[in-house]
C-alpha cells in the first residue's frame, strides 16, 4: 500500500496502539496533522504550550505502563519541548516525541523555524533520529518505541523533515526489530543473585532501599513479597513511592534530604543494604564520603550497568530487570532452607523502632492559619488514599511525598531527577486521560502552577476534572527555606507580589475556583471539590502559612545522620 | 592513568557527536580521538585516548556501551597492544639545515614526502613517544606546521575487536 510519510507516521502510531498524542501543530507538521485529521483511533490532545505536551505524555506514561507520545513542530516547537524531554530523561520515562523539521533541502540554510533538533536534544534523550527518507519512517518509529520502553526506559525523538512527511512510498510496519548495537540485559546473573541472597540471609542489620526502577519495572508485587518473606525494613525513594505499601509496619517512609529519621538512620547503620532500581542520588544518601564511613555490604540491582558503582562502591552488582531479578531471589529463598537470623533481626527492629519513636513527621498544627501538611493529610483522607497525586517542585512536593502515604505504584507523579516546576498540571492531564474514572489531584504551589497555567484551557477543552490543590504561601517556599537557613534570611527574589486571584482565574477558564483561608474550611472545601464538583476541574487556593519549613532535613553536603528534625534543632 | 579505548560504532551521522558529547557532558578527558570506517562500511572504529582513575574509566566504558549506536567497547590498554600515530611536519629546510634534517629523518625512519627549495614535509609513524622525540630533535624555530592523526590502537595476538 502506497502512503505518504505523514500517513505512515499515523499508521505506525496505530500499530503501537497509541491512544493519545499530545501536541501542537505548526508549519513543519502540517502533513502529519492532516493525516491525523483523517482518522479516529489516535486521539490528539491540543495543549497550549509544547512543554506541556511532553509533560502530559510523560504523566500519561508514568500513570500507565504505556509509552507517552508527543507531536511538535520544528524550531520553537522543538525547543519548547526540550524541558519536557529532559524531565522524562532524568526519570527514565518511556516517550516517543515526533518533531517536524524544515524540508530536507532547507536544512542548514537557517530556514524559518529551523533548529538542529537532533543536536539540541542529543544529551537529554535515550536516542534520537533524523529521518531523511520516507522509506525509513516506519522502521525508525518502530525502533523509537522499542528503544523507549526496553532496557532503562527513556524518551526517544524522531525528527521528520516536512518533505519526507509529504513523499510517498510502499508502507509496511516491521513486525520485529533487532539492533546489533542494542541488547539490554533482562535476566540477572544467577550466580550473583545467589551471592546476594546469601549475603541478605546473613545480615544482622539489613535494609531494603528501592527507587523508581521498581515502579518502572512493575515490580511492586515482587518487592512486597520479598520484603515480607525476609521481614526486613524497607524504604522507598521519592521516585519509588508506592513501590511498597506505605503504612505497613516494615515500611520506614522515604529516605534522603527530607526523608524520615528512621529511614535515614537504618540506611546509614545497615550492615547489608539491598538497593533495588535506585541510584544513590545526592538527595538520597547525602555526602557519599560520610555514607561510606559505616562499613556495609551493598547489593545493587539495576537494569543500567552505568548506575552501578557510580556514586557508591557496590559489593554485589546485579544487572537486570528488577522484576525478573526479584522473582529469581524469591524463588531461591523459597526453595532454600535458610532463613534470616531471628535474634539479630529482633535486635535490629528494636533499634529501628526506637528511631521511629522519634516521630519525626509531627508538625505543629494551628487553628488560626492553614498548615500545608494539614492540607495534604486532609486530601489523603478525602480521597481515601486512592487518588493519583501529581506535584510540582518545591516544598509542596516534599509535603505531598511525606504526608500522602501511597500504597500502590504509579499513583505518585513528580519530577524527581530534573526537578521541573510546572509539571504538575500537565502530569495530571495525562493521568486523568489515562484513568478517566480515578480521582486525580495536583498538589502545587502558586509559583509552580504559573509555569504552565495556560493548560487550564486544555483542561476545559478536554473536560479533565482534575483537582488542583494550590498550597499558596506567596513565596518560592523551598528557595525561601534555604535563604532562611543558609543565607542569613536574605529573601532574595523569593517573594511573589501581584499574584492573580487564582479562584477567579480558574473561573475565567470555565472551571470552579475555591479560595480557602481557614483550617476549619479545608476539609469541607476538599469534599466539595471531590463530590459536588466531581466532574469539574476545581482550583483550590489554600492560603497557607508562609513561614512553614520542610523537616526533617539533611543539608546539602552533610551526611544522612546529620539531620535537622524540626525548627527546634536549629 | 592513561587508557586507550577502542570501539565499534554504527557508521551514522551524528554518531561521533554522541561520543564526543558524552565526554564533554560528563567532564571526561579526551587526549585524542580517531575515527574511520572499517572493512564493513556500516561500522566505524574509534580509538579514544583518555585519562582518569579506575572508577572514571569504568564509568566511561559503561557510558559508551550505553550509547545506542555503540556496538562494542574495549579498553585495549588493559593488555598487550600496539599504538600508532601518523604525523606530518612541515620543516623550514634551507642551507646547512637541509642535510641535518635529512639525517634526523633517517634516524627516525621517517620519510620526506614533499620538497621545495625552502621546506620539507616529513611523514612519521610511531607511538606518541617516538613522535614527540622527533619533534624534540628538530630545532623548534624550523617547525612550520605539525599535523598529528591521534592514536590508532589494536590488541596484540589473538585479541580481536570485531562484531
């Protein structure tokens, strides 16, 4: 069958069972948009800014097990998409981004809306392609999806010049793809796994530390099973929340800069640490040299060999898909006789419970002024802990992670690696489209939300009933906190004057806006949003305490055990 | 420590920038980098001379392996290997210098491949040390121009880097 390049692009998306494409049209993608217009199975979501297109595709991917797809035009369309692409890259999210390019003959001529998209995106994609021949479109898109979702997932960009999308050729979608230069490992080395299991069983102070890899590999069930089989304490990083059910006795909360006292202490003083799909990030282990002071054996399971022994020396590396490796560990444990040493484990738990007894997550509530933590707790109550929660970046992100216990994976969407403000609403859009019957809440701040506020319009057009919980403290809260603690209280440019009336702003887009000033009104407003206005977008503008800080805290450059637990520690 | 890393990479446009971009983005050193297609025109062979601690070299090889277009990576300096570099030097050659330069060229088993009444172009292959020594043996004021290819490397004996 002879088709145009543009028609082939759409056929390929259909073959990949793509439900939604998030995008924005422009000159270089006119043929592709024309082909999109003439079919119905791939639905297009028209965003208001290309950055949001990529974030929304990213949110869709994070909340499902699917590859997210974005479509943008050349030049500014592609450069606007870069932040979204880099955000997905840092968190290993599978995306395919299709960008238009100026016609082949115009490339390099400084043509209108021309940029070197492949060059600009090269450092922040898993891979990218410039398709110069219409006959290569189908195989390239097949490769792009394959690369995006296999191995360590990531965004893949396909740049298609306008003339290539117009040319015709015989179309056939390749059934399989093989690339001699790309063969990701799936199964872990059984000898290494055996060693790991023996090391784990002999541990006196064991700790399980898991990250986004557990979520990406859909291995929450296996992690839970292994953890319960062993009876060891477990912590989930910011990216790994929901990998193990929060609230369970074995769960110690999140580790790291704003993690719990018990998680950080147990990480630090463990004698055997099992790291699963996590990468010993600077926000998680603090100063590496301080972390290395305590002798401990480290087992590290990761699909990406370059994540192993990158920041921390690992004793038992296991390269492979987290799910496969955990399954093999469970198999070996269940078939063997050996069990953990009960006396040692009891003593270790006694110590862990002592740490937990410090109650580091307690904050001083108030009847006068809304505490941001209180809003998150109420949101958890009102949604029964069953919502998909997205966040932007800053204090509100940490409070969301700390006070909304996630019991399932793919319920918590945030930009952990790149820390991109402005992801919250687009993530919620992608998640709500993927899960039309679920409650989707976006916990944000007045600064972050303004970075993609234009998407209120997209939400109206596509009737997305997301609930925006704006923790409005009139400050770039995290910046203010650091300025208070480390820069002598000089609040350089962290205060925002002239904020809009967010409730009215939301109303002007046709949504519901509610301003909440008093602690006693928080729960009522949330209930109103999730029941009375169930099918509408509600913008809840909570006026929260501008002086509240995120604790516990490990300062940058300090060790994990050197925590500030509350304002009294200062 | 100095290391010589050899790799096979798909011969596609942009492949070189992926490798060089990786080094600059992660702050690794490149002392030299050479690249050309192999007998199989769909693949290029690259030789990178770099320096770094064992941890950094481990990361470099892992990060190179992670690039989608990289087919194989070997640190050939981990075992017996041969390194060669080509150098072309244009030397001012007048009067009594002409004979003296000719003698030095012979000592280094180099070749004069272009002659004018005022200059020679000398071609010399060898490891980096030999090339450096040749330059050291020529009066600096006489050296008009130097071009070096960067190092090419290959393992000795049975060690073969092939698909």
